[in-house]
């Protein structure tokens, strides 16, 4: 949730953020009104309870008819207190619902606009010129014996697949490489749960505009995660962290599940947009004043990992209207896909400021020992989709694929994958 102090002191900043996202700015005034109603109801209930307590002492000293009269008045006061407490509860509920409906404040440097209004920050590497028509990843992986889409669909339905042989080894090598890099940079490795409780999913901001993307097990009231960001954010829910020595960093390895609702007809071929994939995700807890520097570090670590697979990519600053609910700012790294002659996302890193921590009760102690909301950030270190960029950019005319040097140990030292 956003900081209510910001709302009270600078409501126009919140309205501007809503406009930048293309969201309803009237929610801001509704929340301001609800907040005022809540504070008024709290004050009234406190006053009435105080009066009731003082009156109770008066009744205790009274006798006879005076006491009987006071008891009648006492019942009236009790009814007033009960009504005031009901009003306070209703006001609290209204504030909570409106507060949770407003997404994080957009960073002032985030580009304006929607999905296509990103700003390219830099290009790294040049697309390789091929003297043949480059094949797409599905043709390449099929000839290498690395994927089986037909049996994936037979077993689980469309957009499911089996990674087989060298495809499975490529993924394991890639994700292990990501884990090794994370450990070298001080991250604690975690293998996270795939199912989380509703309050954890809601706390990370995924049950708002993106709820249709999530698989829910209604009978158990649990959700399948679309990223290990969710269980890693929930890991320290309702805790006070020691951040005195700097950020606390985790790297989560998980299978991820997404319904891909509304994406029918998009990337239906191969393993670009699927219902299940594996990922290594970085997650940081830090002091709010350290969040922007930490965001830059996460991006640098993503680029460090991309350099190991030797593919051309660009870094983009995502526009405000394309940010997720929790993100204040997001950078994507998009690799070149030769078969599409386009850049496609491989990584993203988001600065969620204190938004998730407020919802999940994650705090740290400031210099005065007072609990304050922490900042949370996340960033992708490797996913199944990376295999697409690897095989397409390193393909040869005969359908073979040169294995990037950093991945060769995970494939038994093999330098070139040959068609079967």
C-alpha cells in the first residue's frame, strides 16, 4: 500500500501517479474522504469510551434511586459506544479496501504512456548476420531432441511441453549458472513453495489487475505462484528485519505457473509464452533510501548473467501505464530473437519501494529504534525462455547450435549440439 502520509500531505502526487498509470484518480479523493471519516470515527469512539469509563466510576459511588437512574443512562451510553465502534469498524474497512485499490506511486523518472512507450536505455551487442534463413527455436529444439510439444499438449493441454534431452540439460545448466552467480554475489539460495495463501498473494499485489493470470485451487484456497517473488516476499511477513548491515538478498528457484489469460493467439508456437516454466529470481529487502541503488545493482546482475549466454540485448525503462501494481519503476532486458527480427523480454527488475512491505507487515528499525516499512525489489536471473534466445542466436546453417562457453560444464563439456 502507499504511505497514507503522502496521500494526506501531497494528494496531487498520488493523482498524478494514477493518471500516469491510466487508473482512476477519483480513488484518491475517495480514500482521502474515507481516511477523514475513519479518523473522525476513531476520535468519537475514543471520546465515548472515555466518558463511559468516567460515568462507570460515578455509578459505582451512587446509591438508591440515583443509582437506578444512572444505570438507565449507562445503558444508553453503552449503546452509543457500540454504535460508534460499529461506525469505526465500517470506516476502517472502507479505508482498507480503497487503500489496497491504489497501486504503487510511479517513479517520477518512469516514462509516460503505455506498453509501447518504453524508453530504450542502451543496446549491448549487435544481432548476428546470418548467411542463411535463421530457424526458430521450436524447429531447432525439435531437431536437437530438446523439446516435445505434442506430448506436452497430450498430457496437460496447450502451452505445456516436455523439455527433453539437451533441452532439459540446457535449462538445468542455465539455472545452475544463475544460482552460482547469485551465491557469488551474496544471495541466499531458496527453493520456494509453489503454492501460497491468499493473504501472501494479495500482499504482493497480484490479486488486483492481474488476478486472471493466476491459477487458484479453490478447494484448498491456495494459489499457484507465477514467480518466486511471491513466496520470497511472504517469507518475512509480519517480521522486523535487521537491515543495519545492508540489504537482505535471496535467490529463489521455482516452477512458475501462469494462466496467460487474454493472450490467446500470441506466441502460441514453442516455449515463449507458456503455462509453466522455471525461473531463478532475485529478491531484496532494504531500507527505502537504499532502494534505487539496489535497483541498479539488480539490473547489473541481470546484465552480468546475460553476458554469459552471449546474446545481443537492450535495456528498456518501462512506461508508467505498463507497470505492475506493486512496481514504482521497472527495467527490462530484451534479447534479440532472430526468427522474429525483434527484441523480446528475458528479464525484468522492479523497485516496489515500501508498497509490498506495508501490505505484508515487513519492517526494520531505524536509527531511533522505531519500526519502519522496508523496501522490496525483485529481478529475474534466468528463465526457461532464455533457451529460445540461446538456440536462435547460436544456431548454424546445418541446424546445430554452438553452446555458450559458460553453459558447457552443465552439458558435459559439449561445445556444439548436433541435430539428431
